């Protein structure tokens, strides 16, 4: 019997899930966030990129051990036991839900460039966000085939504005606009730690390629290739984009810009440039929204199959999608959006992006520990020593990035875990 029969995700669709999830609304603000740190700020891309390659290699090793749907959750559940598995399933699902809510608000914000009335009316913003979320939920319920095709197209389209900015940056390169190497009072090591944590947000999401493993053609070979290719794609693009924008827009202007991409494009091409980039940002957020929804659905399906969630979560539709899981995800996101718009919690959404990232970093750390546990029982050889070094380096990197997020965020993450404990007890 052909194991790949009925599997619809090959290399390119897998790559589009990982790149599509990582390249969201984050990169469109990053040049402004990095502007105060001068040229040395660009080192953050390289450190976070190297760290993400470590994460990708550890995940690749885990996928070869356990080629099943569920990604980080399934590796932790198998390696460290059910309670650790539940903690990762719970916090990672919340990471996806808060990301979906945040991204839908970012989408409506960009849409305001074309229809200003939306931003001026909270109720209109809410309606547009809700319609958008449920359209994506329905697309995922309808079929994985449709969702993964949409992901591939939206990822290719969202990369166009990035290529566009790189092209105009290098054809209009003005080295006198580049900032000084270190304009801050920070020593180089502290500066690098700060910028690495900042840009980390833009790499989160590569691990989503491991989630739908049951639907990936030859997962033990395809997923590792997808993970490494995704990190390299993102790293090269981000670095070149940041350099291009820094060469077009002087640092003192860049620090105060809320739309650095549009500002750079407008400087070179006028209003048409700004319009084109805004359109690109809309497609970018759509793809990220779809990838997060796909991940949330597959995560709860995997947890339900292991008895960590009620059986209803494992019920599949005729097209093989976890329908109840998607409906619950959509409902939770809607609740978050309603709370946001009635209370005006825009700051809570910056907070949600942080929370989403921290929960993902927690999953990276737990995965590295799970890999070390698997390696403990293997026979001594050079492969084992290398693999242990790799898993240990991944753990150090995840802890370094968690430390960079600050004590307050770590505290909130702990509260989340405590809230999850009674749920675990009840399900048990």
C-alpha cells in the first residue's frame, strides 16, 4: 500500500506553510524597531537566523523519530510524558489563537489605507476582522487541499513586495543614509542580545511545517528539507530588506515611521509605491492568518488523538479536516476580538504577540529537552555526540531568547500554565 496516498503537501506547499507563517505583519515594522540600534542592529538577523537553523535541525531530527501530525506537541508528549505534552499543546494553541487575533487586526489596519472609514469605526473594524477570521476558518474546514494551495499562492505573492523593496534599495543605494555602527550607549554584546530578541518575532512560525505531518508526502525526508530551506529563505530576505530600507530612508526618519516599507517605496516611486506595498502587506497578513489557523486545527487534532482533549476534537469532516477543532479556534479568536474592541485593548494585542512568541520559545526549549532524553538511551557514536551538542545549543538559544523577553512576560506565561492545570486534571 502507498503510504503517501491521499497526502497533499509536498516540498513547496510545506515551505509555503513555514515561510507563510513566519513572514507575517512583523517584518513590515521591523526596520523601524531596529533603526535605533544602528548598523550593528542588523547582527540580530544573523544571530536569530543561526538560532533558528539550530531549532530547524533539532525539529528535523525529531520529525524523523516521530513523523506524525502535531509538531512540537507530539515530540514533547512522546519524549517527556503526558503532562509536559499537555503544557506545550495548551500554551502553543494559545500562541496560535492570540496570533490569529492579532494578525486579523493588523490586516484591518492595512485595509484602512484604502478604506479609511474602517479604522475610524471600532464596530466596522470588528465586523471586518470577524468576517476575515471566519472566511479563513471555513477555507480550512472545506479542505486541506484548498488551504495548502491558498497558502502557496499567498506566500509567493507576499514575497513580491520584499523583492520589490530589495530591488529599489539596491538600485537607489545611498551609503550616506546608512546609520553609524553603534549609536547607543550599550556595549556590543548587550545590543546584540536586545536586537536578537526583537527580531526573534519575525522567525517564529518555521516549526509549523512539522504540524500537518500526516498529510505531508514522505514526511521524514520532506519536512527537514522544508525547515532548513524556510530559515535560509527568511534570513536572506530579512537581512537584504533591512539593509535596503536603511539605505533609502535616513535613520532619524526611520525611527519615527509607522510604515517603513511604504515610506521607502513612496520616497522612490511616490504614492503608487506606497499603494503597492500596502497591498503586499495585506496579502502577507492573509497568508500568515491561514498558516496559523491550519496549525491550531492540527494541534488540537493531535492532542485529541492522544486523549488529552475530548474525542470530539478528533472527528474529521468528509474531506479529512478536524471540523470541531477549527470551529472552536474560530470561536476563541472571535471572543478575543470582541473583548479587544469593546475594551479597546490595542496594547493587549502587542502583549499577545509577545505571549505568542514566548509560548513558541517554550515549545522550542521543551523539544530540545525531549531530543536530549531520546538521545540518552541511544548507543554511543559520533552521530549521537553531534546530535546532543545540537540539542543542547538549541536549548541554550531558546533560553537566551526567553530571557530577552523580560521577567513580566515570563510571569504571564507561568500564569497561563497554571490556568491549564485544572483542565489537564479534569480531562485525566
